[in-house]
């Protein structure tokens, strides 16, 4: 039985890696479209105050005209205003109060030592007055029902029958006591005081507010308020071509759209809607793949980077799908600017803008007011990309957030004025979702760190951290090979200034320059910038061996950086900073001193490859020019000028710049910057009299 090789999965991956990207694309299309709403989309876009540019719109079915939200709220307020508070007549209160009155009357009369023969008459008289009071009813007034007037109408339920009354029609506790005082008569003031005080203790409201029942009635009344106002019949003209969308027509269109959406939930073919979504999303992602194939083959051929792009795209569209499923109040809460920020920092400006456009185009099919939505998001995304073009400080994120917020504000005000024609009519609460969206866009910062770790991509943020001279490797280089460290710093300054002027990633070229000679830490004494004595260790070695020691610093540098898990983009600078040139000093020395021997030129030649980007090309030139400038005995303007011209011309003759996209104009600019900076380094004074 054949055994499965341990690395068989790696072999399979290498064999089918070119096809994996298409599998990822199909999977992304499936994920994006799986959760999108599966119903036909309303075909018309309209705005209040705008002209209807479509053909005459005839209603294909009857529908009710919906009231606006303010109208419904106003009707509900009016309905609530007409709902009277409901009170219940509690007969048990009067029965209990009258019973207690009778029981306590005898005790109070006896305690007052009054004549027993008068007790029955006065007791009956007081009882009858109290009975009349309770028969009419005693209400407990409620302050929230009074409003501006002390008296108010209410509904009174007696034996499950409702009567409308006013508080003037019944007693309050105060009025009931006054009524008792007026009708209870006696010549004996002691008897009057005793009976009145006893009656006061037993005057208790028997008409009680029923809060629960009132609330139920109010809720039913509100729920029964009609949300429509009239009908549009089948075949009726809704709006004619060229007509302006006023308030009434706008409400008809909104009502037509709402009815259409409801009907298509049941009559539309979900499978055909899904097919349409797959076609559109698949077409958009196919355009993306074509863009990468034509303009960014490095990303197209790297499945990790491609999977990151598809993940970011799918994630943002899934967030939109979630918002649609949850009926989010406003879709502008979603931070669509996260996509261009992440792609810009991890890749480049062109890809970020392209990706943002694709995401917004897909989202535009599923949001209301598509044109307005696309205008908001495209302008904000462009501002987000441009605001982080030179990302060298972390606070740039906050600056970018402020620019995005300002972009939303300008667009919001412009659209509001276009629609309303008045500053006073702008509803500033509608701007709140944009503020939350900008705050959520700050989540891009931790996401960038996560994506860097997972997908092995180096962003400008990571490069800035690598250029810190307190980094472990740079501190070790400064300690073991101080001359090389100073050389690397000068090369970094030259290369950074040049790439900034001609256009390129200045942070990347600086990081590459600081680490390009890191391999010299292994044998620093064999490199002239680290030698403190007149005698060189190369004096005792054959020329071939010396050349190999010099060449080995490239291999050693690659090993050191990979051991420390440094990005491959930095390692590329080590591999290319000498290209495939010869170690000419030892090569020419060998030819001079051993003319009779056969020479294998490859022994004296760096392994390459030659530079393949602007950044690596500029670093090669800066490295060679800075190293050669140290040998100048008289670093005046003429010598520096001749040195720079000679070094760069030699690199061109050796075809070292063939694979990097440096133009002749770029090279002239680089020469000028190198000359200017070297003159400044060596304190060369310009003779202004000759200028």
C-alpha cells in the first residue's frame, strides 16, 4: 500500500494554487448573495422637489395612500386628546364607610357624655347626608388630568355602563365635607363638631381612576388610527413625465413603493432574484479579478493577499445585509469608509479607490435612494483615501476621520439645500448616523494589525515601527558594526529624499535602507567602514575568498531577517541592493595579480536579482553613491558631481535598472538630490560669484 508523503498537501497546493483564486471568488459570490433580500427591487428612484424624468406612471393595482409620519403622529395625538380618563364607581367604599360611621358614632357619642335620647335622631340624620353624598359620588382628582382648568371631563363606569361626566357633577372630598356641614343642623355646637369630625373621617373617594383600563383604551385608540388617506385606483395616473414631485405626489409614490414591496414578497420568484444577484455580484468581482490581473499581478498571484481583499469586500457587504435584515433605522450607520482605509494602508491608493467603488456599486442595488447613497459614500471614500496618502503618524487616523466627517457634512448640507431650499428646513438629527459611521471607521486601525498578522502583509504602520532605531536588530547593528549603521542611516536619508521627490513609498525605502546591510553584523571587521586600523583582514586572504565574504553579507542578511520574522518586502532590499554586479575591487585585483589564471566571474558576482521597483532601484543608487563618497579625498562640488554621474551611469551600463520603472526624468531628479545632499553632508560651499 502506498504511503502518503508528509508534504503531499504542499505539493497539491502548489499544483492547484492558480485555480484556488477562482474557487475563492465563487465562494465570495455565494457568501455575499446568500443573505441578501430575495425579492424584486422597486425600479424607480425619486426625490421630493425633483422632476419625474421617467415615462408616465400608471398604477397597475389599487393601493391606499399612506400618511406621512408627522401626519400619523398628529392624528394619534388628536385621538389621544379625545380619550377621556376612565374612573370606576367603587360601591364597596361607600358601604364600608357608612358601616364604620354607624359603629363609631355610638362610641364617640358615649365618650362625649351626650343625652342618649338625641343619639338616634342625629345618627340617622348624619347617615342620610353621607348616603346622599356617596350616591352622588366622591372623586379623587388627578393633577395630570386637570391641565389648565381645575375641572375636567371623564368617563365613569357604573355597573359596566359608561357615562360621560365632569368633575363638577360629583363631589370632591372638600366639597363633600362642606355639603355635610351645610345640611347637618343642631343647636348644640358640641354635637355639630362631633358629627362633622366623624363624617370627615369617613368621606373617602368612591370614584377611582382606573389607569390600566385607560391605558388599554388609549392603546386601542392609537392602534385604530388610520395610516392612510384615500386610494389610488388601478389604471389611475400617479405622475406624468416632466411633472415635479410635490408633497402629495411624493406620498403617492412612497405608498406605491411600499405596496409593491409587500406584493413582491409573495409573487416574485426568489430563485430568479437570487440569479440576478449572483450575475451582478459575480460580474463585479470578475472585473476586480481582471483589474488585478492587468495592473497588480503581484496580488493576483498571491492567494493570501487576494483572500484578504475578498474577505474585506464580503465582510462589508455582509454588514449591509445584516442591517437590511435587522431593518436598521438608517444604513448610514455602516462605516463603508473602512474598506478604502484598510486597502489603502495595506496596498495602494489606486486599488483602494477601485475596491471602494465596487463595494458601493454592489451596495447601491439594495439601499433606498441609490444615487444619493452612492454620492455620499464615493466622495467620503475618496476623501478617506487622499487623507491618509502619507501615513507617517498614528494621529493621521483621527485627522482622516475629521476629513471624512467634513466630507459627509458638506454633502449632507448640499443635498438638504437642493431638496428643501432652506437652511431652517434641514433636520440635523439626520446627520447623527454619519457621526457614528465616522467613529466606527476608526475600527480600521485594529483590523489592519490583525490582517497584517494573519496574511503576512506589511503596512506603512508596521514599516514606521521597523524604522525606529531602538529596534532590537538596529541596536545590535549599531553596537557590532557602528560604521555600517552610520552608512545605513545616510543611505536611508538619501533614498528617502529621492523617492519622496519622484513618487513612491518613502517609509518602505527608509526601512529597507536601514536593514539592507544587516548581514554585515556577522563579520563587521571585513568591511571597510568598520575597520579602525590600517591593516585589513583581507590582506591575508585570497581575492576569491575576500569576494565571497563580501558577497555573503547578502545571504547572511536574508537569514537574519527571516530568523526574526521580518517582512519579505524588507528582505527584497537586501537581495537587490547590489543586483548582480561584481565585487570589482577584488575582481580587478585578481586580474592584475594573476593574469595567467582562469577566472570564474561568478565567484566575484552578487547573486541578484536586480532591482524590480522604484524603491529598490533608488536604494541601490543611494547605497553605491554614499559608499563611494566616503573615498573622496577632496569632496568639493565638482568631485561630488562627477562621482554621482559616474556611479549612476555605471549602474545603467550594467543594466541594473532595467526591471524597475525609473524614467530618465526620475534619474535626473535623483542625481540632483544626491548631489545636493552630499554637498550638505560634506559642507561644500557653492561659489555664488560663478553662478
